[in-house]
C-alpha cells in the first residue's frame, strides 16, 4: 500500500468517524429534535415551543417516568445512599420528612416539575403546562370545564341552526319577491288589456 492510498483510507475513516460521532451525539440532544421526534428522555415544552431534556428526576417516553430507586437527578444518573423512603428522584437523599405541597428535596428547595404537583409531587396535571401549578395542579376545575364544553356545544349547534334558518329565509325572500312582483305586473297588464 502506497502512502497516497493510506492517506485516503485514513482520511475517509476520520470523516466517517467524525460524522458518525456528530450524528450519535445529535440524537441525544433534545433541542435538536422536532416535536414529532421528541419522545424518549425528552419532552415537548409548549411554553418554550421546543424539545427539551427531561426535568430532574424523570426519564423515559416523554419524561413521564420518575427515576427508579436508587437513582435520581438529571438523566437518573446519580445514586442515593439512603433508603427508598428518603430518596427523592429529583434531588436524592433528604432528611426532612415533610415538605409543603408542591415542594420536594433537601430543605424542600425544589418545586415539582410539570406535569407533577401537590404533596411529594405524586399527583399529575391533566392540562397544558401553562396552566399547571406545582402546588395546586390545573388552574381550572375539570368538571366545570366539561360542563362549559357542553354549553359551548349547544351554543355552536344553536348558532348553526339559527344561521341555516336565516339563510333559508333570505333565499326564500330573494326568490319569492321578484316572482310576486312579476305576477302582480302580469295581473295588472291583463286587467288593462281587457278594459281597452
């Protein structure tokens, strides 16, 4: 093998490795994904309108799974050195057994990350990220939302039926009025011819 072919071979290997490395790393950077590709260990943030890494303590499809004991932290890559009851998936081991609703971790310093809320972040919001509060959950009452949806549906149906009736009346008037005028003219002409 001569020197030129060896250089070509090594150059091609280098380019291949460099492009493979770039593609491999790009697949693990959530911010490079579009919404439809934002799935494993990433989630689509409607607030930021982009694919983002899982929040601390979460992993899996659309970041819906908390880290499994004994793991915690970003990407669930850190390990708790305490019992499972004192291992928080966000921040690891903690001494404080009671945090206020919506907070978790050492000294209760971390707030729950969407879609989680309330005591120990164990409840899940079933609403958009913009209206999910880490303490209280969704800002609206889901039963009232469903009732409002029913009234909205009746409103839309009423507007549709009313519009349809109005359109039919307008068409009827447009078609019938010219015919009535022309029939009155014909009747008037008929009378005039018989008198003359």
